[in-house]
DNA sequence: ATTTTTATTTTGTCTAAATAAAAAAATGGC
DNA sequence: GCCATTTTTTTATTTAGACAAAATAAAAAT
């Protein structure tokens, strides 16, 4: 008969590392490298090595020296809970407090660390159980489930087809503000009129307006074909 | 020509110390003692000494060894801002997320440390610029001003007079839950019918109901005479 | 005036998180 | 397979915050 710690205490820093590993791991099948984590978190590889050993001791990651790192089931659960909290707070800031979608990230980065299960459940309810955050990213359910919608990049739409703008790949302030200036928002209907051979830029019809956008932009906008 | 740090960075721990000093200082004219702070924060006097030196270096407290501590103007401003944030979050939890008044303190204790001026301004607006928190405590304005209402303890009401219940002196979970069970809430109209010589207990009429309450209770309920 | 008690500070350690510099391991080219 | 380069880890330090034990100051008692 053994004694199990039901809940491991995870510090704020540890949480941020877990989240970084989660996001880096999403886009690749291989284990996440120390340097990649250091770069993303603007910290040093040596600090990352230290932390990985600690997270490994706590059973949150699978870590083999020099071989990169992956999240354990427990680590994934922790990451998904953080992503859930982060995105719910973002929805709160935009829907209830009139923040713009380029202002929410930094504050959500703090709020995601507040520890109260009841708080987040009630917040979810207060917001009407939203399925996506202000950037179109899906919000994991309480038990870590995702609505995976079939979205594609605007640049991959063929000429003549129409899509609803459902998300951004790059959610940097500069890109989001740029979209605001161009009056491109989630929910807009976009029809691809023509593609320029020269630079891959697109002529689109967005809710009745004609617009000419660079390939760069089309590469960072998600749409759902209709 | 000198360079001034416009904003001193105050850590979470420092903020909690500042708040403790503020609350302890409210009820007394003398400087706050090291031991009192240690007791309130469930920490050791030695830790407090260390911190007081640091806070003094940052210009947040006036500290003379062995002579206790008071807040500087900057310290007071910091404390009031924290109290403002703490109480606004408490209102949010009760008004918007259906928390009960005995559940809000621990969560607000975390939320008060979130750093974003815009967040708190917008929250204030979202809540309709409340003047008191769920325990009847006043919420400082953005520039640190208070609405000081003329309230007195229920035990100090004379026989036959009536008051509106406007606050609690003790806002511990046990007391708040007890009041819930007795169906005593802020806003209730209380008339003092009789005082027992023996134990100082009171017979009151509260919104039409007759109730017999101990002196202890009457000592922890604030009323506003009508 | 002296001693005792209480309150407070100092000192030395500890842990968490970070960095810089040095060492070790992996990798890619020949 | 060996070398040079890159990546990663180790080691030694630093800083913030905490605590226990020892030292000291102030207050109270004799
Ligand atoms: Mn964060
Ligand atoms: Mn987002
Ligand atoms: Mn706090
Ligand atoms: Mn309160």
C-alpha cells in the first residue's frame, strides 16, 4: 500500500515551460529540443536543462539527456488546462471588458496561472461555453477535449472558392492591428478572385469589398471553406 | 539632470507585505510591529525584518530598527491600489460568477496581483463602479479615495433603533457561513428589540423575523442607523 | 541598579529560478 | 572513422524569499 500525491504542485515558471513544450510539440512529431524552448521563452539553454530535469522528476515530461523532451499524459493534461484558462480569459477580456484582440495576450499570460477550478468553471459558464478564443483558437474542454475544425490557410484556397475567416496563424500584435486597419475580422466571408503569379498575392472579395493582399497575409489567415 | 525610475517594480511578496502593513496600521496610530506582521502573514519575524529592509530601500516604508514600520506615501498608494483590485475582483466573483461571499477571498488574494491598469479600469466599469465589496468594505477609487460611510457596530445601537446591515467586521468563512444560515445579509433592516443583561445578547427584528443573537455576533456586524 | 523577559535583528542555510563559462555529447562533412 | 561545429549539459554564481538559531535591544520586573 503506497501513498500517492494526488496533485503535484506546479509553479508558475514550470507552467510556462510546460506550455512552451506543448506549443512547440504541436507542430512536430519529434521531441522538443532544449534550444527551441530556450528561444521561445527568451531564456538560456542551461536554464532549460535544469528545468527539464525538475519537470521530469515531477513526472510531467519524458526527458532523455541530449534527446529532447515530450510531455507525459500528466504533462499534456497540465498544458491543456493552461491553454484552456488562457483562452477563456482572452474571451473574457474581449467579450466582457472591451479589450481588442491584440491586447489580450499579455494579461491572459498572467491570468492563466490563477489557481481555482471553480473560478474557471464559472468563467466558462459566464462566457456561454465558448469554443474558440478571440484569435480563432479552440478552447479545450474541462477534460481536455478539442473541437478540431477543418480549416485551411487562405493561400491554399483555389481561385473562385469562398471561405469564412476563422482564425489567425500569427497572432502577433502587429499582424492583428494590421488586420484591424484592413477591416479583416473573424467571421468575414472571403472569396478568392485571382492569384498573381509574380508574388503569390491574392485579389479577394471580403464582404463585398475588393482587396489585394500579400502572400504573407494569406499564409497567416485560416479560413473554413463553404 | 537625473534619471528617475518612474515605477518601482513590486513583487507579489512585497505587495502582500505592504497590504498587511496597511491593514494593521489602519486600526492603530503607532507604527506596526514586526511580530504583528509575522503573525498576520503566518511567517517568521526574521523574514519580516528582512523584507522591511528591502521595502525601506525601495522607499515604500519608513523603517527604524526595533521601532516598527509605517507606509510612505508611495507605500500607501501601492496598498490602496491593491485593496482596490482585491475588492473589485471580489465583486466580480460574486456579481458575475455566482461565488458566495465566503468563497471569494482566496481567489481575490491571487487576482489582486495581476498587473494591468487597463484591466482593472475596465473591470471597474464592467461592474458599474461599485463602492463596496461583498463584505461591505469600501473600494478605493483609482486615485485612492474612499467613501467613508458612517457605520457603527450593531451592539452599539440603542434599544428601539433601526439600522441597515452594511458590513461585517469579521469576514472569516465561518462567520459568513453562519450569517447565511441565519439568513442575515447586507441590506437587511435590523431593529434592536431588547438587550439581555446577562450575556449582552440581542433580540432583534430582521426584515420581519424575530431573532436572538449573541453579543459576539452583534460585535461583528456593521449597521447604518436610519 | 540589576536581572529577566520579550521583541527584533543578524547570521548562516535552504530552495527556486536564473546566468555565464566550461565540459560533454551529438552531428555533418570529408 | 575523425574533425569541426553545434547542441546540450554541468558547474559555479547570483538573486529573491524563507527559516532556525544566535545575538542584541528594549521593556518589565525585582
Ligand atoms: Mn504565463
Ligand atoms: Mn489566443
Ligand atoms: Mn495576495
Ligand atoms: Mn472583502
